[in-house]
C-alpha cells in the first residue's frame, strides 16, 4: 500500500486542476449578469460552500460527508 506522500505525489496535479476548474466556474458565474446575487443566494452554491468547508476540515470520511451534503434527503412519495 502506498504511503501518504506517494498518494499525494500521484494525485496533486489532478487535485490542483479540479480546484482551478472550480475557481474558474465560480468566476464565470460572478462575471455574468446577476452573478454576485447568484453566488450569495443559490442553494446549490451554498451546498458547495458547505462541501468546501468539509474538504478543509481535519475530520474523517470527507467524501461521505460531502456526498451527504449533495444527497436528496426528501422522503420518497407514497
């Protein structure tokens, strides 16, 4: 099993790319008409903010916690 440094070495460039891609997406939204308001009010972007907080936390099971943020917890229709 690889150690943490090996995993980071293998994944860092992709992690950096995904971060830059998200930043570029948010910049495009911000530059568009109504972008500032959308960045503040849209529930999807509020979920993204919560997910980023999880990513930056030191807690366990980040992937599971992020997935739960984006999961639809609405009970199914009867």
